[in-house]
């Protein structure tokens, strides 16, 4: 596998660094090394015989790598460490308590220069702990089966855990970095966005000019992503990883989202998940979109992709929502920052309770019974199910 040679964007909270082949060093785009002589993939979803803790999901390991590349970017661009010196041994020279200086300075730089929240500081410290576990795995002799805290005999890990506990305590009482009231849509506003996106799927512009097939397909995808989330309130990863025949299946008149233990964040705890039913009013559009997609060559098996055919990322989904909602709502009327959360903000406790009940029903009852309940909800509230969930 040939490493990339172009400048690669690292963690957006840090800097940029050139990704290059460093002799027997690692390509910075996807590898991190224990030793300069031994390039290995830091990927905790790969089980090692001596690993003391449960493996993490691949999506989590990818996020760890992204944050670790941010550390490398800081080392190179701020501290002047040459590319060939960017290894984990440069981060942690040894497992001794005094050799935690590099990650400590990096986290302090994030806090003082980048003004990150305590929650993001905590996230970075968790990644530093994972890197140290990976690096010093062979030095630890603790046995979790006998009640030991994993890797508690490694000095740098104990110190990093102390730093993480401090950050966690501060995060519980810290004021939000931004005003969360500027980041929420009222539920009616979100539904209006969905309806506007439906109208934007028209084959012609407002002036009557015919749109290209690509432009129409992109509008339909955007509408489908928003409309599915309006009836299946779930994590954005669920939308990104929809795959026909695997996580997206046709059941009667509806499509349902099916998750095994590997397909969602807490799957290792709860196992197979109850099917998530996509409302029937989305089915026809989704069916047409899938048929169109089957006639095109893409770089991914997933239903939704970026414009270049590559898989959607969490960053791409975030940008899709912020740009779309900001465009259609004008920044929630505040004019200060774009909307970043598509979740509805309930107006009252009654609506909040109704939503909780209907989300539960959506996940556990058969689709025919579910839509009978939806019809009843419409009668008592004078609105459709999607206006309640």
C-alpha cells in the first residue's frame, strides 16, 4: 500500500503536516510507530494477546488516530520536531512518570492557545492514555481478571489518568464554550427544513431551467438524510453506514434499520438492536434513490456518499447539517453561528414525554401496530407522527 504524498489535513483543532514516506518510518496519514525501526498500525479494534481491555470499535480507533495526528502536527509545526522524529517514542520516551511532558504540554497548548473546552481536553487525554497503553502493553503485568485496574502499574498511565480525572471534574461544572441556545432547532423548524429540502428535489430550478442529474441526486440524498432522522432519531453514524441488505433492509412496505453489535456505539453491551422502522412516506423516495445509485459506480457500499463517491465522514455530516440549516433558517434568527444540532428542542414536558413514548414504540413494536398508534396520535394532537417524534 502506497502512502499518500500530498499535504493531509490533520485534526481540525491543530495544524497541517505533510504526509510522507519516512524510509522505514510511518506514513503519517494512517500509521503510528512504537519504535522508529518497527512501524505498526495503532488500531485497537485489532485484538492483541496481551491486551487487558475490551477492544474498541473501528470507528473509535479511527477517531483516536485522528486526534493522535493532531498531536504529531503540534510536535512538528509548533515544537519543530522533524518528520522523521514523529514516533510514539518521541511522545513517551519511557513509561516513567517524568516522561509525560510532551502530551502534557500539548494538552496545555490546546487549553491556553486554542481555548478548547474541558470536555475536549478530556477526550485528548483519553487518547493519550490509549497511546500509552499501546506503547507499554508489554511492560504491564496487571491482571484485570483478579481485580487489577488495567495498566495501573505503568507510571505514565497513572499520571495521565489523574490528569483526565481533573479534566472530567472541571468539565462537569464548566460553562459551555458556546451558547447552546444558538445550536438548537425547534421541532417545527426542523420539519420545515425537511419540507423545503423535499421541494428542492425538483428537476427544474425556480426559473424553469432543467437541473443536471447529479444536482438532483445530491438534493435527494440531502432530503433523505434529513427525513430519515426526522422519523428515526439516532446517531449520525447510523445514517453514514446505511448499507442495503445489511444495516438497511426492506420489510414489507417499509425499510428498517438493523444493527448488530458491531454497528452501533454500545453494541458490545446490548447486542443486536431492535429494528428501527423508517416511515412509509420516505420509502418511495428512498427506493428510487437506491435504484439510481445501483446504476452508478461508487467507492463505497454505503447508500449515502460524498460528491466524489467516497464514504461520508462525521465531519462531512456535520458540515451538511450546519450549512443546510444555516442556509434555510438564517442561523436560527440569531445571526451569530450556524446550527449544529438537528435534534428537536421540545416546547413542553408533555411533548417531551410523547416523544420518548413514540421513540420506544418505534423500536419495539411491529410496523403495522406502530402506524395504528401513529394514526391515533394524529387524531389526538392534530398532527402527523413525524411532528411528534
